[in-house]
C-alpha cells in the first residue's frame, strides 16, 4: 500500500463528509508516520512499512471488536466500522498451503533439521507481513512432525 494512497483516500473521505472513514484512515496515517519516525525514514516511507503498520492496526481493531461488551452496541458498531475500513487497506496474506509450498521449496534444508526454533528464526524475516504468524507457526509445526 502506498502512503500517498492513504492520504488521497483521507482527503476523499473528508470531502464526502464520511467522518468514521476519515477517522479510521487518519489513525492509520498517524500510526504509519509514527513508525516511520521511529525507524528514521520519515521522508521515504516504504510500502513494506505501510503494510506492516496496517496489519498491526488491523489486529488491534479486531481485538477491540472481540473484547467489546455486547451491550455496548454503539461502541461495537464504531469498532466494526473501523475494522472494515482498515481491512480494505490490508495486504492479502498467504494461505497455509502457499506458506507450506514456499517453505518446502525455499527452506527445505532448514526444515530437514526438524529444529522448530531455528526454522522460525530463518522463516519469519522472509514471511513477516506476507503471512499470519499463527499460520506460519502451524505450518512449521506440521513440517517438523513430518
């Protein structure tokens, strides 16, 4: 996801007077800027960084929806709207089958060791932001039993 796309979409939401959408996109932009400043790349924000922040914010929004009390329908609706907007921008994650195919091909030598910790250490930098950590962990566990 391009950072400029987020900014353009926020302007479009402001012009359309869509407050909840504008607020959701604005919070994404703020989170991206904060991480960019923390990592020292404020002027040159890479797509990978934007995608990583969006996935983190998506996870946070999902936790808000899941932990919201059922009787607070107003809050729940707000959290669900925010989650839906963030989900639009989230990158498509790899499925378990795609992860398994990649690991079997690219990391066959490491998987042969059956050392789950070592495998995860090799695999996570490559798959971070491309697949869910839980899916990766489950696939690696399955391959270690093998």
